């Protein structure tokens, strides 16, 4: 599932020890620290960190970048955050450069879980520790994963869907970047929540790459495929998809469709207030960035770092939205 300025409430971290995001409550791709992660220096002062995140062109990742950079500065470290431009090969190149530069550690939010494994292995071979944030990798050794439990987030979407449609319904799943850990794990959580409830059926799965414009196209096509009475809900793996679905449904007069998103940006809060979106799952990218830097520097100081480090998620509905602030202020509506 980035990619936000987040001056709001602090999300507490709950360390969890679990087998994998797709099966339990933690990432399968974040093995415990080992010798391959390199010796820990005596102090992290003036250490240079390398970081690459999927894109600078999304407010979620803008917020993450803010958290990364501000926390590094506060701790006396330097960090070079590289734009992956939603291209796994560019992120691999960034990691290659970090290895050549002999950075103290790499913080990675991978565009694709599978493709970035070789980059993590290259850092392992160079004795450079790797910390993943928000998304996991499928291969290579990492010190810890810092971020939301996306499987739990998918379950929360499913639970809220069942509460909104107690008699069941036909569901369209709008998928993010195929192969990314948010896409895989949020889908796994949703399917787990619906398991054993045949009255709920996912009738179509359509990727939109976490991009609002692609979500509009996907939703327009879906409404042609599923006329009134044939579709009851849309579950989107980010608010980009939920907002796109809400705009199309409003335009086409399909307001009977319940829409659930993920992330909790300000536009989603507004749409929930207006009744255009039923709910979203709130997470905090800026906090994830800050905590990733803290975990990295703690490891470099020789401290034991919990693995994984899970940031909290909240279900936001019209009834609960007054208890929370948006994850970020949307830059496009």
C-alpha cells in the first residue's frame, strides 16, 4: 500500500513478535538481527544514513520523508533520502550507491517487496544494517520492520464492512501496487475477516497502483460491469482509491455503495463527514519515519531493537472521526 505532514497525535508503538504480516500480525520479511547486519558502532553521532522511499510525489511519503529527516537532524545524524520514483530498479541503484558510500545503515521503504531483496542482500554483504519502514522485503536480512500491521488493517476493513452491511454484499477490491507488501497483506487481512461468511463475496479485484486517477478509471469500468444491485461495497487499499470511487459513485448516482479506504488523509475525513465514504483505516507515515530513524540509531549504538515495531491503526467513521486528526492534509481533491 507511502506513500504527509503529521502534526497530530502520537501513535504509540506496540512491539509484536509474530510470524508474518500475511499470516499473523507481523512481517514475514523482517528476520531477527544477525551477524550479517554488521557490528554496531559505539555511538551514532554524526553517522550517515542512506534511505530510499517509493516516491516524493505522494503526501504519504512526503510525510514519511519529513519524519525521517527531522528525526535524523534531532539525533545529530545525517540522512540522504532518495526518491525511488516508483521504480524498483532506481531503488536498487540507490542501495548500490549507499554501499559504495559506506553509509552507517540503510532505511528502506521498498516499492516492491520481491524486487528489492537483492539490494538488501548487497547491503548485508557489505556489513551495512538494513531497516525497513512501512513496507517489507521478501529476501535478505533486516534489523527490524517499523510500520503498521497491514494484515490487521485489512482485517479492520473487513470488520467495518461487515458492520456496515450486516446482511452481506458483493465487494469490489481496489488493489494498490501489485506485489507490494501493503497490497498483499491488506488483501490477506480482508480475506481473513470475510472467511467463513459466504454472504460476503469479492466479485472483482482491480489494481490501481495507489493512484487516484487510475482509481477513477477502474471505478468507471466497474460500474459498467456491475449495474445497480450487483455491487454493494468498495474496499480500496488506500484513500486514493476510496476517494476516486466516491467521486465516480457520486457522479453516477451510485450512492448506495459503501466505500472503505486506508491511510486517513484529510480528504477522506471530509468525505466521511459528507457521507461519501463510509470509513478509512488511519495510519501515520511521519511517525513511522521518525521511529525508523530511532530504531536505526539505537541499533548502531549497540542497543537491542525489537522486531517488528508496530504503529497503531484506527478505524475512522463518522462516529469516531472526532477522536482523531487526519494523517495529513491532502494536496489534491
